[in-house]
C-alpha cells in the first residue's frame, strides 16, 4: 500500500505546497478560539453564579465535533473530485495508463493521498477536542464511534469525488457533480422527509376534521429509510446519543412518528454506517471500472 | 517486433482507420508518415492499448496486445504527441515515479534513472522542476521515461514537432543511437524528408491505410522512378528522338520542356540504359540523359493526393 507510486508522488508534491499546513492552521485556530472562549465564559459564569453548567462542555464537544464533520464533508470531495480528471486535463493520465499500474492502483493511490490529508487534519485537532474532556464529555467508546463515523463519511464523500473525477473529463464539472450529489444526499433526503411528513400531517388533520378520528402521529413511511444514506443524519444520531445521555433516534424521531421500532431503527447507526461503507466501495469500484474502460474505448 | 493486421477504427461515422496493415522488423527504425488526420495517432493509441480497435490484431514481441494488454506493457515505451508534466516535481523524482510505476524500486531504479538522465543529457537538470524545463528537454525527459523499463519497442508520436532544427538533429541522433543499441523504434511524423535521414523503413499512411511501405532504399528507388528522365538532344534530331520514345511502351508521358525532353519512364536503371542505347542506335545525338533529382516531399504530395500526374505538371511550370 505504502508502495503505491501515485500515493508516494502525491505525498512528495504535497510536501512542497503550503496549502495543507495553512488549512490545518486556520481550522485549528477557529476551533481553539471558540473552545477557549466558551471555556472561559463557562468558568466566568461559575465565579458569578457558583453553578457549573456541565451542558456547556457537552455543547463545546458537540460544536467541535460538528465543525470537524462539516469540514470533512467539504474537504474530502475537494481532495478527490479533481484527482483523476486533473491528470486527464494535464495529459498525464495516458502516460500512467501505459505503465504497469492498473486502474485500481491509480484510484487507490489518489484515495490514500486524500485520506491521509484528511486524517492529518482530524488528528491535528484532537488535542483541542480533548480539551473538552477536562470537565468530562463523551467516553472513549463514544470517541471511537465518532472516528468510525468520520472515516465512513470520508470514504463516502471521497468515493463520490473519485467516481465523478474518473467519469468526467473536466475537473470543474467533476466538482459540480460531486457537490451536487452530496447536497442531494444530505439536504435532499432531509427535505424529502420533511415534505412527506407535512403531507402526512395534513392528511391526519383532514381525517380528524372529517371523521373525528382519533389523533395519530404523523410519520414519513418508507422515505425515512432514505436517510440511511445520509452521513449527516448518522453523525447527528451518534452525537445526540452522546450528549443527551444515550437517547436513541434523536433526529429521526419526528419522521418516525409513533411507528414501532423495528430492526433497522433499532440499529440505525450501525446499519447506516454499513450502508454508507458499502456504497463507498461501490463508488470506488465504479471509478476503477470507468478508468479501466477509458483505456479501451 | 510489431505486427498489425486489418486494423479498423471508426469514430461516429468517420472511418479513422480502414484496414491498416503494418509490420516492423526487430531493430528497425520505422518512420510512420502521413498527412494531418491520416490516422497516425489513432493507430499509435491502439498499439499502446489506449484505444480499442473495432477490428484487427496487434502483436508486439509475439504478444497479442489486445488480449494481454497488461503483459504487453513491459515490451514498449510510449512518447505521446502531447503530454503534460506535474507541478512541484523534480526531474529525478519524475523518473523514479515512473520507475516505480513499472515496478522498479530502490537502488536499481535510482541507477537506471541516473543512467538514462545521463544518456539524454539531462543529468545537470536532475534537481530542476519538470515544469520548468524547455520543450526540447521535456521531450528528452519523456523519452528517458519511456525507456525506464528497458522496452524492446519505442513508440514515438511526432516527437520532433515544435523543436528547433538543432534540437531536432540531436534528437534524431539519439534515436539512431538507441536503434544501434538494439531498440526497435516506431516514429511518426507528417514530414517525410525529416524521417528519410534516419529511418531504415518507411510506411506512408493516408486516410487510414498504408499506401506505401518498404525499406528506405526501396522507397527512394520508387521516388526515383516517379521522377522524369530528362533527355537533351543535340543537332535538331528531336523528331527522331520523339518517335523512338513514343514507340517504347515503358514511356508513359513525354513533355517538351525548353531544350529538354522530360519523359515519365517506368523502369529500372537497366531499362534506362536500354532506352539510351535505342536512342543512340536510331541516330539521335543524345547530349544529356539523366533522372531529375527527386525530392521526397513531391512524391509524398503525389501519393497522398492520389494524383499521379501532379509531379509532371509541377515540373513543367
Ligand atoms: N476521439 C476521437 N473522436 C472522433 N474523431 C477522432 C478522435 N480521434 C481522432 N479522430 C479523427 O480521426 C482522424 C485521424 O486522427 P489522428 O489523430 O489519428 O490523425 P494523425 O495522423 O495523428 O494527424 P496529425 O498529424 O494531425 O497528428 C482525424 O480526422 C480525427 O478528427
Ligand atoms: Mg497525431
């Protein structure tokens, strides 16, 4: 793996650029400024009111984790969606394709390079996140779960990015496709559920008006399972489970209505992580296939 | 070394290759000539596995290139007509990158890179960034890169375009050297005379098929035959000479050009001698009898225009 030529070249080239250090600096500065300020104000409050509100530390943890998650969702596509199409635009892809490297080697190298940049960014901010542990927040298991979620989301976003960049000719178009698709998955599925929920509410109130039927709770039916694809919902589930003391299906409860828990809703986090991981694998395989085909059209 | 049979490729409703046949012997420096849009790049991309043909076979060093695309990549090195360079990468790193892309690593790779950079006269630039190199140097670097895995066959697509005459000459010398070292080389160009100085064999492609091929000397012979014989007659015996010429069936056209008779004559040198003997035998005072010196471009124009009379008309003016 470490011997992947594309990966090694990316690392060499990256070491000459100031971009990554700059991103790390800016990101951690924002995180640190906010965390320290929030801590300071909590402590100041304690001095005045003699009351410690532990929630604010949990909020701090939630904020740091969310910021990191959003960053991941924004940066991972940027790192991958220009990777293969960039080589194509620069007219270097054909040189690579006539070497002994396979399409899979090229895609893997590109993905690994994106992953370790991302990993660096996440890891570098860990000390600041750990700051929130001074007064207690999530436990180690919770942190580990969060990291698994980060890794899955990175793979998911990276997979979309690399697939788009293998299929399209231009990096700009690939960028647009990647962010568009991601938006559809993250915002689109939520909006769809919201819409279906409203329809359901309308139908219920109508029924109640006409027949005086017993008030039921609105739900979104099967549409809720689309949210399994949404990394943000998974993340929100994990986080809310941690800061609200283990209560499940925090963000989904509105869409689920009064429907009984089934296997999927009972294991939402695990199942959605698996679904997203499986999709990531499909995206990457799609990218490899499309690149392999490029060689022979 | 390279054997192509019946290669066909269609883009939409444009037939780019229509049954291309080609055979390159081991150790040959093969010039692949044709006008713009003839299908050179298309053929080369198929040879290198970047494009799939509709029909036909490609065999490199005995390996079916279409069936075993991965195995055959050990056998050839490719310099495309247009290629890019990476930013922020040094010449040495560029070479080592491609070495590892061919599975060469460590000391072996490093030595091979140094050796090739020296051979391509790039060792002074080993620590320069690749995108800062001049065009000629980039071309040499790309050639060095193509040689990294010591392939038997080198495929170069218009490598000398955009080079100044001096660089061009040096590049050709390099190719000759490589050929002398035992590499088989396929080099494309749209200028025949440029290849003539170095190639051992030539194939002329037009509209997707080979229309003329053979060793350089055979081609030159053909060029020679397509040029007119110029006959100068002393003492007003021109009529007699014309009668002899008209009665000879090897003579195709006769044009009177100033004081000379230009004859399109299809025959070998022996036939020429025979014609001269006939003329002298008929009492014609021949004071000059020679082939007009052929220039390669005119034959190239002639065969790629499918217009056999063109040369004669041109020389008449
Ligand atoms: N991908 C493609 N799609 C459609 N048409 C193509 C494609 N590639 C090549 N062609 C067409 O095929 C013909 C042959 O192109 P090719 O590039 O092989 O010519 P060439 O001999 O290399 O010419 P040049 O000397 O200009 O490089 C051209 O008319 C070109 O327009
Ligand atoms: Mg070309």
